C-alpha cells in the first residue's frame, strides 16, 4: 500500500468445495485471519473491520491455505485514501 492510500477493500472468492483460510499480514501485524467456506466469498473493507483511520503503508501478504486440500480462488483489491473513493 502506498503512502496516502490508507483504506483497503478486498473481495475474495473460494472456488473450491472445501473451506480455505485467508490471512492478511503486514510486517508484525495480522489484519485478519478468516475462513471462507467452500463456494463462498468474503468482502473485506478495512474501515468496517476495525481500521476506520486507515492502515499502514507498505507491503502486505495475503495467504490462502486449504489445509489438506488445494486452495482454489481469486481476489480483487483496491486501495484508496478515502472510503468514498470506493
């Protein structure tokens, strides 16, 4: 995330028939760790999930794990300086 772009919207879709765990991390902070059921989706908006003042600038890692099953899905994301930009 670039400086000045403090808000993040992610949309994730699990195409697998099994649950997947998704985690968003930045350096030493975990922003979320959630489970998406098989065939389900997750619409995550930082300002609605406890970060109304924005998130840190820098690089993020979004991890998908299907446990003993393959993780099969997609994600889309957008960063913006104001929530009204979404």
